[in-house]
C-alpha cells in the first residue's frame, strides 16, 4: 500500500469505525467546453474563481450566495420556490454569460442554486461515498460520527470539496439567522438532501435512509470548519508511518550491505584444511606497522587527526590568570610533552 493521505484516512476509517470505502472511480478527463453555459456542465468546465479559504469555486455559486447573503433574513429561503417563468428567463441569460442576479428576487436565485447542484452530471458527493457516509452517521457515539464524517470529507476530489465547503459555510450563515428566515440547519438539510446526496436507486429512498442523508448534511452545515480538514491524529500517524518506512528502508539497505560485506570478508579469511591437521592460522602481524599494513586502532578511529589536547588545556584561562603570549604557551606545551615522555621510563626503572 502506498503511503498517501487517502490511504491513511481509509486505514483509520476501517480500523476505528469499521467503514470500508470503495475506491473512487477515476473519471476520464473531459474536453474543455468553450462557452458560458452554467447548468448541466461539469465543475471542471465552469468558470471558477479562487477564494483563499475554500479554493476554486464556481463563479455562479459565489455570485448567487453573495447576493442571498445580503438577503439572508428572507422568510422560507430555499424552501419557498420561485416563479418558473422568471427562473427560465434567468437561466437563459446566465447561460449566455449575462449578469442578471442583481435584479432578481431572492426566491428565484435560491431555486437556481438548487437546480445548479441537482443538474450537475455527477453529484457533489460521489456515489461511492454515500454508503460510507450513511454508515458513519449510524455510529452510536456522537464523537465517532463527527470524526468519521470529517475523515470522509477529506476523501472528496478537490473541486468537489471546494464547492461543498463553500456551500456549507454559506448555509451555516443562513441558519444563524433562523429567527428571521425560519430556516434552521435541519430545514436546510432537508431541502438540499435531494441536490447534494441524491438516492441512487429506489431502495435508498426509504424513510430511514433519507433521514440519515439529512442528518449527514445537517452535521456539515453545523460544523463547516471541520469539512475537508485532516485531523491532527491522522497527520501524526502519517508522519510516524513515513518515518517508520524510512527507517525500515534504511535498515534493510544497511543489512543488505552488511550481508554483502560479511560474505566478502568470509571469502577472504577462509583458510583450507590440511589433512591430519587443524586449520592454518595466518601469521601474526608485528606491532610496528608499515604503510601497507592494517591501520592501527588510533588511525582507524581518526584520532591522529585530533589536535593535541594539551594545547586546548593550556589555552583555557584559569580563574586568576589571563591569556598568555603564544610563545610562552608553546614552551609550556613542549615541556609538558617531554615530561609525559619521561614518565614511562621512570616507571620501568622503579
């Protein structure tokens, strides 16, 4: 298994919550369609604008939500439908690239947002994640439900995640004015469930399954700050696994090198047996080593490269003594070395 964000998240979901996820199908890259059509067009073909907090979001969605944010106190926003004739006219103008939202009515613009989400060729929540999200919402513990849904939101494609994050952030602001518009997070989740989490078949349209879909959206509307955010525990575990794989790879490489070097040494040191006798031992080397002999312990440790430690000790000032001239220090060093050279001889004489 490759160590990626998605694989680590899937691992956490499987181990902690028993949620297995089908791999998202890689969609074929569509040809970029030139034009200004808005409805029924894939996200990658829509004109998008970059918002630092969310990423690339369709321009129509930004304009429509900004328009409605100033009119967030409208009673029954997103629940009351707009006029079909006016909506048809607005759709035609938008598909021609005309800016017409500033003169529209709030109910008409709210209906256009729902139609935009519902008519996308692929739902903003991929169908491969629907079963996992419903299972996460069915967990008995509230904290587990929140954590599992947060992890699942991190598996969305980037363009879907940016669009949904912007939507949930906007809907959270609308629900904060529920005393004026009477649209709580539950009411908004009921309205947007067919647009964002549409049931793929009739078996998923039971009352219990539909209620789970509403609860999933309600969780995201009430907690937009958690959407698409990888928890710190997952990041820490991912760093641990990366370090573990690195150490493991280094260890395997070092073991392979040691194994090869051991084989080489073994082949060199092997001495054949003589009939009727024991193994021949190589002759012992003398202590006086030449340039071609095996390096001594001091040379192998690189100790001959270290400067004389007496020089360092001499240069260190004492409490009642300042730095002395270099010539005087050098004389002290030479005298100390001579004294050390005489000490073994005196010991032998005794």
